[in-house]
């Protein structure tokens, strides 16, 4: 099943069911007005949404209309929780090596995690508004899950059972603001502006054999400035799977339905797969040549993040964004 949130309908938008081929959609106010409302009553609502999805795919839905990602907000325009991990330790090790920092051994056994701002996400085709590109504008291509209610102290097995939906992520990062923030010893804040998610969120069964119950095993295709930047495989080199990441978040707190947990930047040891963020390529250039050559994003430059199934069809739709000056500048 594929679900989207239309911008029309207030801050939380309007829930729509989207066809498997991403061509048609239908509003379902008789089932749930918003995705959060659906998640709050998922056991009752999910079968009704699934039934609507099947009718839509059959071509017999009378109220169906053409699906347009431009009319979409993020599946959850705002969320109670947005916790982003760093499951691909290769990425962390590479970045630390390039700046001469040691790799603490516990990074391989205990996930890194930060709590991002979740009060307002970017629509999947909205501009990345930045006040100053000197801050080092970067993308981070990721996968995220949306959970049901997860109890405090949940085991990874219990956490896996509460994975309700998946979506793609562009975790926008202002790289040149990070060092000063981390030097204070209190984590990211200004260096992590609003995040964007894919036009649709999908139930795990939409991935078929490319979902093993705890992680995705498809490449994530990333284009930067109109050129292929990387297609790292999401299932390769993922040291902590989503069940482990959710359990890590739930160690000391409950997660309510609609919580979002991210994988962190997809990264493979195999350098031929490319990268899902600019800083990783810059670090490889530093290690090879002593200095970086690839610039961070400038105004007018585009990023596109997408995942395709084995038949070459887009699964989630594309995050397709252009960097723009903040209109209040």
C-alpha cells in the first residue's frame, strides 16, 4: 500500500491512497483525514486503506484523480518524533579518518542517534531554503521507517513488529556549522534544518523480497546537479538494522504511533557505488589527494533521491529539490 499527504487540508494535510504505479490517487476522508489519524488507529484503519488501495489499482475507483507529487507534503508534514541514526558505520569511520579522529570501538556496537526537528518537514519537491550557502549545504540520502506505538524497553523483535511504513529521506545538513556545534558537546541543532521525505510512504510488503523485516535491500539512487552521484545499496554495510535502531530509541522512553526513525546516510565500503552525500566524496578526495574538489551545494543546484524496484519502477516517488535563498533574506 502507498500513502501520501496532500498539501490541501491544513497543517497536517489530507491523506490519500496512491496507486502502485504512482499515477492515480484518491482521498479517503471516510477512513482517515490524515496519516497521523490513520496511524493512531492503525489496527482498524489499515485494512480499510488496503481495500481502497486494491480498488484503486484495479482501475475501478470512481473518485480517483491523477497523482501529482507537486501537490504533496511529506507523508507526515510534522511528527511527534524524528530520530535519525547512523547505521552505516563505514560513513562515520570515513569522515572521522579524513579529519584525523580516532574511531571509538563502541561505534560498532552502540548506534549513534540524534533527535531532529519534527515540527515542520519540507515537501518532497519544495526548495531547500538557505540563508547562506557558505554554511556548506549538503544532502543526505536515507531510508526511514514510521512506527506504531513502541513500549519503553522494547526488544529489537518487538520493535520490528511496529514498523508500519517506509519512506525516503533527504536529511539536509549545513556542514560548516557542525564543528562549532559539536565542540560545545551538545549535538546538532542549527546545522540540521528542515528534513524532506519522499512523496509517498509505503507498507513494507510493497518491497517484496527487498524487505527482510528489518532493512531494505535496494540501491538508493542519488543525483546531484543533474548527474548520478551514487547508488549505494541500503542492505549492504548496514551495521544496525531498523529493529535495532528503534530499540535503541526506546531504551528509556516510549515511542508513540507516527514516530520516524532514520537510517542515517546510506554508505557502502565499495567505493564504486558512489555516495549519498557530498561530504563523503569530499573526504575520499582528501584521503586520496590531500584536499577536496567537490563543492557543497550552491543556489540553483538540484538534488534528486529515488529508489526503483527490480522492474525499474519508482517505489516512493522522488525527492526533487533545488537550493534557493531564504525568501526573507
